[in-house]
């Protein structure tokens, strides 16, 4: 077998290992689903009435769902960081390093495994949103585009959190460091339109990466205007994925 | 042919020199023990030889491959069982072994056969389907070594393989290690802080202290470094001990244990001389033991405070 075949087969071995681990320790996947579902319930049933009136008509769950769906992807990134960090702090990574296996397999296995885990969580959260009354205007093409966007965003967040997991000394800090990421959608257009925020916050909300992503997702699912948000979202995702990838790789090879 | 040879190995972290020029030549099919106190640089040496970290200087060949230029060749030939268990806690013992089989690119059937054989050899068959989380320290260490063996390594590094194990598990581990050399002809590079372990297992022992090898040889050769032994007298009261201590120039008294150690060997003349001296001073000792030098003496003489 050639080096490339080994790289693929080693990555698949690592992926199988990570999926098996996720299966054995479902609490982590579970937490990725529970947090966004609780948010959905909180914002739909508890705050929905008031917030819905504030955004000027329309069903509030339709407004908030795209934002919460994105939060699911950020919750997944916490799980990635913890997973990578746990592996790095246990002895097994040193075993892998002393074996003649493809150098990239360890990270690839983690990232692909986490992406799959997060996608499962995304499907469950979207299902929960439907159960709470969310209705989408999207056709098959829009759904496909939304799925593609979510996949890309998840990949972006996963590479960044893989890097966070690698530099974190303990699993606790690995789970805390991505928390700001989880809250970033709040200071965007996830819950309320940024127009209603004070100037500084509004400026931040408009230019941070989550806002164009949420706007694109909302546009695809609800038929609101996307404008140039789609391109900005893709640019952010491409840039941040590359950054996360290069950063993670360099940290992993350095240690 | 040497399975491991190293010349002028050095490593520093910042301005702290961990290894200050290590030379090694370990013949294939032998057990080599690197003996030293905590912080002597044992783990660092293993980490360098097993391709985990680069050395600052020096050249190393492992199993005929250059450590830097042919790292993957080295990795194909070695197996490493480190100080901290390198097993996947969420997988079962069998899954851990199959993971190793896959990463060694064995065919499915060959991998399964190898896993079963290793489980049997290490007495883990009954626990094969249980998650490793539930394993005792001894079982975990055995699985760890079994995982190392899946790839059929020619050179095995064992970094403190019995640290933290109870005496029974330690003996089991020793048996396994002896079996590896006898049945499979592998070369073993072992680090330990237990003299008994080095004495029991190793063909050759090197004593590492402060990043330098301060002595090297067989257990017998090392024991010869420390001249003579001691005559140990046991007393029943402190007064007698003090009187006796004053009679011998180089004696060391242990007031707590009421013991007096006098340098000397087991020749009749020496023992008689000691007894006569006691007799003339009318000192009553309870009992007498003659101890010849053991590795502990070598270790204490060569390492730490005593050596500087």
C-alpha cells in the first residue's frame, strides 16, 4: 500500500475509534443536544411572547430557530475540544506517536468524528424545533444549501476547537475555553435583530462571523433576504477553517 | 549487532540540562536496564530513543535505522510501554488490541488471531469484552504491554513497567518480560528505579544520575564497585550502643533501631576482631549479621548526595 492509502486507512481507523468512544460515552453527545433544546424551549415558551412582539410580527420560533441551530454547532465544538484534550492528556497519544502511522490520522479522525457527532445533534435539534412549531419555507434546494452551510460551519468550529483541545492543559479548561464561542451568536442576530442593540454592540454584532452565517441560514430556511451575507459567511468559514487547520496541525506536530 | 546504539546524546529544556552526553550500545536479544533515581533523565532517554522527542545532539541507531532520517523505520521496529498507561479506557481489551492491529495494517483475520493469542498469553481472555475502565492496575499494565506486542516489535522500550504495581503483579510482569526475551528474542530497554528489578531482569545495567551514565556493567560487576560489606550489630539498649559506637572508627550508629554498622567483610578474622573489641570493652551486643554489598549500596554510592 502507498503512503496515501495508509493515510486514508489510518484516518478511518481513528474515526472508527472516535465514533465508538462517542457511543460508549453518550453523555457528551447528549449535552450537545440538550443545551440547544433547552434554549429553544426557554426562548420559545418563556421569552417568545415578549421577544416575538419586539421583532415585529411573525412567529418567534421561526426567527430564533436558525440561531439556536447554529448554537448546536458551537456546543459541538466544546465536545471536540474536550475530546481532543482528554486524548492528549492520556498516554495513548504517545503510543500513536511511536507507531508508524500517518501523522495526520489522529487529528483527521477526531475532526471527522466530531463533525458527524455534531451533525447528528443538528438533526435532533431541528427535529425538536419542528415539534415546537417551527415551520420552514425552504424547498429541497434550500434545505440542501442549508445542510451544506451547516456542514461547513461545523467543520470550521471543529478545527478551531481541535486546536483549543490541543493547547489546553486539562479537560476542564478545554471545556471552558470555547464557551465564548457558544455565546457569540447571542451578540449577533440569533435572538434579536442587532438594530435594537446599543451602538458598540450593534457594530460588533454586524461584523462578527456568526451574524452573516445566521442571516444566510435564516434566509435559506425562512425565505428572508440573504443579500451578500452568503458570500461573507463562506469567506469567514473558509478563512477560519484554514486558520484552525493550520494552527491545530502545527500545535500537534510541535508537541 | 547492536539493537540500539547511541553516541553523545544530549537534551536540555531551557537552561536545564537533562541529558549530558549518553553513550549506549545494546546487543540484540538482551535486556538492558537504565537505573536511576527520579529526575535522572530515564524517561527523557526513552522518549528520545522511541522518536517521541528530538535530541539536541548525538546520533542514534535503533534496529539498524537512523533515528532522525528513518524515524518511520524505527517506529516499525519498536514497541513502547510508557510509564502512564497508553490504553483507550472507553474501549474493551479486545477493541484496544484490534485498534493496534488496524494501525499496524494487519489483515482482519490476522489481527483477530493475534489479539486472541495475546489475550490468552496475558491471561485476559475472561476480561476481553469488558471496558478497560474496570481493569485493575496490573491488568491495565498487561494490556498495555499486549498492545505493544501486536506489531511484533524487535525492540521494546519499557519505561518503569512495574511502578505502582503490587508485588504479585510485579512478579507476573517480570515473568512476562523474561518470556519475551526467551521465546521471541526481542531486545528490551527497561528503565526502573528498583534495583531488584534491574538485578532480576537485566543482562546489563547502566546507572543514570544527573543526566550522565555513572556506571555500567552486569549486576555482579556493579556490586564489585563498592568494596566490602558491613557487619551489623543489634543492641537492646542505647547505652551499650553508644559505648560500642565509640570503639569503631568508621561505624555508623542508628539510635532509633539500636543498630551499629561497621564496614567489613565476612572473613572470620574480621568478625573475630569485632567480637574481641566488644568483649574487651565488656559491651553486650544482642545479635550480629554480616551483609555483603548489594545493588542498593552501589546505587546509593553512585547517585544523589553521596556521589557529589
